[in-house]
C-alpha cells in the first residue's frame, strides 16, 4: 500500500508529515513548568477530596449523635405516655441528660408532655437539644 502511494504521488496529511519529520528522542517529555502545573493541580484535587471526606465524617458523627438523642427522647416519651392519665402529675423532672415537663392545660382534662434530651457536638463542645411534645387527654387515656 505504501509503495502504491509513493508511486501514485499521493501525499501524507500534514499532521502525519510533521509527526514523521522529527524522530523521537530521549529529550522528549514534559518540561519543568508542565510538571509543576500538573503537580499543583493534583495537590489541589487531593486536598479537595480530603476536605470532602473530613466534612462527611463530621456530618456522620453529628447525625449519629442526634439520632441517639432522638431515640432516647422517643423512649422516654413512650414511657411517660404509657402511664395512666391520673398517675402523671404536673412536674418538671431532670434525669441523666434528659428532662421532661408535664403541664395541665385545661383543668384536669389535657396534659402537655415535653421531653428534651441534650447531646454534645464532639469537636465544638456545644450542647444541642432534641425536643418532643405531645398531649394527653383524659377521654383517651383513662
């Protein structure tokens, strides 16, 4: 095929002629500025990935702590609402990291129950609170 092209006078495309014009040598490769730019881009990309992983880890820890507090609040709320209406006196009680409040709304007919569970954000030490509120009625909880 090559012999036919040479004989027929067909020429190679310009990009093929340029590629053949200079043989490969040991000196071919990346220059120092190209290597520096490529390494800076790589460092920035790896830094962004590392930062993203750290933020995701912190979010997962916060979500886990908040869900633990929510489960504790639901368990305490279930414990309080399972009692009979008359056995749940108006009170404000605080126990091991959680507290509840029972308020009589209408005289002896409705009671509002609020359960609050505190949890701590590990890296800042700030206290957060999960709050659940429900109402009990004498006609439903006798």
